[in-house]
C-alpha cells in the first residue's frame, strides 16, 4: 500500500438516493453548490471521464484538466487526455496539493477506494436518475466539516456541504 497515490479527493454533489445524473446531465441547478465546487477545485487538477467533460463542454478555468477516455486518438485543446484513472493519477502525483476526481459514475467507482478526502454536497431530495455515486460507508470516514443550508430563491432544495476524511 505504500505506493498508493496520496492527496486524492473527490468533489461530488449527490441526491439523498446517491443520484448524480440522468441522460448525461445534472439533476439540479444549485448555484451554491457550483460556487462551493469552484472554490474547492480552483487552482487544482480535476480528473474526469470523457462523458463528464462532454457535459461540461469546455476545460474548467484555473484548473489543470485531465480527461479519461478509451479513445486513444482523442485530442482536446487545453486538456490532457489519458486512457485510465491509474494513468491520470500517475501524471498528477508529483503535485503537492490534492487532485480532484469530478466524475462521472465509473470514474468515481474506481477512485473511491483510493480517495483520502470527500467534498460532498448532499441535495436533500430523492431524484429520478440513471447515474449514481457509489454508496459511502460512513464508518470509513470522519466528518471534518458540515454545513446545512435551507432552500432559497436560488437553490431549490435544502443541501449540506461536508468534508470527510478517510479514517
């Protein structure tokens, strides 16, 4: 285990049923979560799957963008393209600060066992979805911070921001 990558974080927003998307789209528009995501990941590396990149539509500004795809010919301007999560982690491990896994479901599933920190937004609603985050075993994590917010005119649902560290 000593050569396992370190400083791996996941940034994700989930519904109460672990829903994260449907038809390659987010299930909600929550400006507070977008702000939290931007503050959390700015200045860092973000690693995402190709479908997640397609749904975003462009490289995220002020971040090193790494996209994972099986397409060995794919080239995207402003993005480093690799063919596996292991390769993405390998090219980013020299960094002192955390790298952020930002989706989608398959990348999250592969990354969760390697992850040190979860930046988790829980949207307090059960969504109709076709894409889900892996279930989190809360016994493996300690809560570093937690802030619960009520719905407001800009954010339709109650939500909680949490930072969890692996025990």
